[in-house]
C-alpha cells in the first residue's frame, strides 16, 4: 500500500522534473538561436561599416582626382587664353605690317609701276603726314638740349614707385604711388604738405578696386591710367574723385617683355606730353626695340603706332616730350643715368645730331621718369627718392 502511494507521488514529481528539463532545453535552444542572430547582425553591421569606410576612401580619391583635373583645366584655360591673346597680337602685328608693305613701293622689284600710281602713293603719304601733324599739333617745336639741375624733394617709399602732378588740372596736388604692385594712391594738397615729415597723415588715401603693375602709370585730367596687375596688356582708366573705373583697353603687342631691361617690373610705361597720352613698350618681334603708341585719353582708342630704333637693353626709363621719345640708359649695377636715344615721331629732329645728355650730380638708378608739360620738368623716382629735374630746351631745327 505504501509502495502504491509512493508510486502515485513519484509519477507527478518525475513528470514535473522532465517538463522543467524540457523547458530548459527549449530556452537554451532559443538563447542559442538569439545569440547566433546577434552574431550575424554584428557581422553584417561590421561589413556595412567597412563598406562605408571603403566608399568614403573611394570618394576622397575621386574628389582629389576631380580637383586635380579642375586645376589642370584652369591651367589649360589660362594657357589657351594666353595663346589666343598672343595669336591676336601677332595677327594685328601682321596686319599692320601688311598695311605698311602694301603702302610702300619696293624699289628693288622688277614690276613696272604706273606713273599715276606712284603719284597717288606719294600723295597718300603726304596726306598721312598732314593728318599726323594735325593730330599731334606740329606747333610743338622744342627739343631737349640739357638737364640743368635736380632737386631731391623727399626720400620716402620703396625702391620702386612713381610720383607726379596732374598736368591737365590747375590744382597743385601731388600724387604718390608706392611700389611696383599696390592699390593705394596718396593725394596731397600741395608739395609743401607732401614734404612734411608726417606726410601720410595729411594725405587723402584713394584705394583702387584692382592693383597696378609696374611703375608706368600716369595721372591726367583727373584720371589715373595704369597697367592692370595680372593682365598681359590691359590699361585701366580710373576716376580719382569718383573712385571708380570708367574704361579699359588692350594695348596690342604689349606686355610680353619688360619695356626696360633695368626696370623689369614695368611692361607698359604710360606717358603724358603736350599732345596727351602715350604708351611705351617693347616687343620680341622688334628685337626688343621700343614701340610707342598714341592713345586717346577720352575714348581709350589707339590713334597711331611707331616702331622706334631705341632698344630696351640697359634702359631704365623713358619719357615723351613734344612728340619725341627720350630713352634713359644706365649700367646694371647703377651709375650715371644718360639719355642716348631720341626718336621724333614726325621726323622733325635729326636724332643723330643730339648729344648724349647726362643727368647731373647723381649716381644711382631711376624707377620711373615722367615729363610734366605744364611745368616743363621731369618728376623722377630714384632709389626711393622723389626728384625734380629742370630742363633746358631749344627750337627744333
């Protein structure tokens, strides 16, 4: 009886134990399944992260490649632009040479030229000279005979620079443009204010929107004319009082080599004389000889161009006075500056009879020399000093 009771008690107990064990096995299997799933998810996440890192690296490499190609395209664009400008310059130069050769009779040819054609050609050449004389006011009849004296007004600024008065205005203002690359003009009420020790405090500052290049700028009729920094041959016309650019032009053939060997920062030198605005530059096609161009200061249009016999080698500066170009030469190490090449655009001066003209009592070099037709003086910048040279002139023969 007791055994029977124990049997009845053990059966439920064993059944419960087996059920619990079965549940534990099911739970273990579930946990094992969940664990495997988490491991799988972790592997997928790890693979996803690695793929993202690979994509980021590939994108960086792609970005570097794109930026490199864009830089190459910009360089190529600049080269193409430069080649096109050079090609246009050469085309203009060739056209000018064609026009010149087309208007001149070659005496060495064996072609029989009709007498009427020769007369017509001579008539056209005479008319061209008349037009040039009218345009340049042939009444300008003096020629430089000597440099009488100098006055060092002040010593301020860098080795390279430019200072001047506006010969087209009645005021006595002085303008100082320091450096071969800058965008600030100092305007002084008069020369006494400029000579003051604290001159910059009393100056009106005019900031240009685009810097200049070189020292060949000029001020005329209230406008600053200058070579735009970074451009091959762009000349800008800037209204000083209103402080804005009013016009610009491209000077054919200019900007490829320095105008003067001893002043390499100046590619285009602008000048003023009794006839108005001029540009002086050198060209490889002329063997480094200087080319002068008459420019309308109002329309910024080229009026005429002359190839001179004056070379840029050992030249440090030049200026125009009464239709005549005067080129200043020096030694590469510095020395006594001298004028030893003169070119009159109207052929009214026998340049071979003009003696070499030396600048008085001064050893050094000039960064720029500008002629002031109103005062008949030279405003020069020499080794950081602002200098005035007084001139001696005589009648053209």
